[in-house]
C-alpha cells in the first residue's frame, strides 16, 4: 500500500533488540540512559546519511504528518519578517493543505501551482508564483496517489534564486529512490519504507530560519517536544538502511511489474484510464480509473479476492468529494484504484490480480446494461462470475426499470445548447436526505420518495434548439456518467445533451468521459437553465 508498508524483517529484529537495550530516557546520565542515547545518536546518523543531511539537522517526530505540519508552521514563523505568502502545488498531501488553510485563515496568503494531466508541476509556473514576500514554498518529491515524480531540483533552483526556503515532503520516495537535492526542509515517514508506525522525520538545514510553533522543549533540537520512542526510531533507521541497500535491484523488479499492470489493465478491462506520468514516476505505484464503476464496490470485491488496494474516487469517500489530486489533474475520478507494490511483491501476485480484475469489474458493471467495447485481451479472460459483485453493484448502481433518471431527445441538436425550447426531463430523486446509500442508488421503477417530474404544459421548461436533458440530480458518482452513456445514443451527431448533477465529481468525470469516448465537452451552465432546481448542467456535444 502507498499509505503504509508491511514491517520490514530488519525493522522487526532491530525493534525487538532495542526494546531491551534502548528503553531508558536518552536525556538522562545513568548507564541505561546513556545506552539509549547511543542508540538514538546512531539512528540519527543513519537517517542523516540517507537523506544527505547532518545529524544535527535531523529531528524525529511522531508521524510524517506531524513532521510536515511542524516544518511548515516553523518555517513560516521563522520567516514572518519576510512575509506571509506560502506557495505549494495543487497535489500536495492533505497535511500541507490543512496547514495552508489555517495559514490563510490567520491572515496569510496562499498560492497554488497547477499540475498537468500527469500530475506534474511546471517549474516555470511554480517559480512565477514566488514573490518578495514569499516566506516558504512546498513541493512533494513524488505524489502519493499516482506516483508522479516532481521536478524538485528545478523548482529548488528557482526558490534558491528568489531566496525562498523550500520544504520537500519526501514521504513516498524516501527509501525508494534518491533524495532530491536543493531542499531547505525535508520530511519523511518511517512506516512508508517498512519501519514501524509512529516515527516521522523532520530535517531542517543549518541556516534556515525556523521558529518552533510549539512551546519550548529541549528535546530534538527544540523542534519536537516530548519523549522520543527510541526503540521505534532504531528500527526505522535500520529498515531505512536495509531498503536503500536493496533499492536498485528491487526497484527494477517492481518497475517491471508496475509496467505490466499499466500495459495489461487497459487491454483486459474496457473503458479504463491509467493516470500519472508513465515515465517520471515511482517504481511501485500505479493508478487507474474505471468508467461506470462504484469505487467502493470494486475495492470491496478486490479485498474479498485478497487484494488490499485504495482509491481516490469520490465513490469511496465519506464526504462524496473526489480526490483533490485527481481533480487537479483533470482525470477520471470514478472507479479509481491505486495499486502499490510493497518490497518483495511476487510476480505471481501481480498475475493473479490481472486475472481476477476483469471479472470483478465486469460483475460490478453487469446490471447497468451498457454496450461496452470488448477489451483487446478479452479472449484471454474467462467468463465472468457475476455473483456477489453483480448483486452489490445492482444495489448501488442499478437504474430504474425504464433506464434510470434520463431524458428523451427533443428535436435535432444544435451546435450550441440554448436555454429555451424543446427540453424533456424525467423524474429525479430530490434532496440529500438520509443515508449515503440513498445518494448512491438510482431511483426505482416508481421513483424515489419525494421525487417530482417536470411534466408537460406550463411546468415544462422551454428551450430553443433540440437538447436532451439527463436529470441526475440527487445521484452520486458514478451514476451521472452512467446516465450520460445510456442517453448519448439518442442524440443525433452534432446534437447536445445536458447532464444535470449536484455531485461535485460530475464536474470532473463528464469532461473526462468525453475525452475517453470521443465526444466534445461544451462547458457548464446553471441547472436552472435546463429545468433543474440546483446543481449544474454539464453540456456535451455528440461528435461520433
């Protein structure tokens, strides 16, 4: 998993030994305290050597998140005389975003550098955001969701030229690849490289202005208050040294396995988008998104098959909002699967994943009745077992007996949708009352409770030029795009279809669907222009 990794065998051995030898307070002068201090100092030297830092620049924290937060807040406080402007990329870890929100709420300014469709920042665009009052810049070494490696060296050079310190969140890459150069502050997390949880690293270069945002404490260079977990730190350092020694050989092996997944998944499963930079990426992470798939159902089915994967899809989120990383990239968010290969992953495990994935996705999609193109490798797959996957998908995704909340086409389409004349809408489930399941499910054959229809006569919205309206209000990812796919065939080539939705994910997934299906996304308009009482209308021109 990209979020964590199994405990490395070396970490387990070191932890067991350190529990006996390093239990005492390293700040005390009695014998056991001195022994614990020697172990702590040795661990600090080991971590410093891997990160390319001095030992006295290294502080241990309780987590990678705490390291990021202390690093950002401390550097902002230390450079407050310069200004209160913070720059970070749009795909940073949530720990960076939360500090940025707090900084802005306290009167500071924040600028966000965009990324391209591969999730990579443009160094020139990042550098253009630097100002004379910029107190700090932040850029991750590699992305935690899609594995894209950032151009840290180029950005660091621009920051140095502007006199701006740069914090690099290296949680995903530390232990895996070489640490980038040019950083002023750097953070890492032990459990990402196979160390025990509860150990983070904050490195602050000598000469970088830093003022602890917390009350003074004599431990860890005054940057991190509280008692340190010496046994866990010793285990973290031992495992970091071990994985770096294995990295060149293991990275080559994992890179080949990830390349196999990247190449085979689109061949085995129709309507899939593999995201992230195909070249400048970490060796162990691959992410792809499946059209018309509820991410939570797919992840559950993969878990039942023995695969622990994660997702950036809004379909799996309690907030029903898409991943900020996928949103910033402008890629498909629904049915998102992130696969991370830990050290030692066997080739047979990857082959089994590729063997079961097509049937699981097909089972989730089965109740939808969509006419999907056959994947390139369809002949190599076995007939799908619909069973549990199909049943659970039916509960979450099935549309009503009449084809779901859709619309019928009225007249011939025009090149540009107009806000008056010839629009027909079908019943929608209103409001967001009740449970998340109500939001995920489509209406049943009789319509859900509280639904109303925009009927004929005076209640019917008027529009000029034929526009098909797909009313997906009250429906959640992936239902709006499913409804779009079902109705696009009713629109003549050159005609327009308007998808009404109050789901934030639709703003990303409808354009992404257009890109995947050869249609033209024509922009967004108020849903009220097409008979809706909330949300937006996402306009699609049929080109094929």
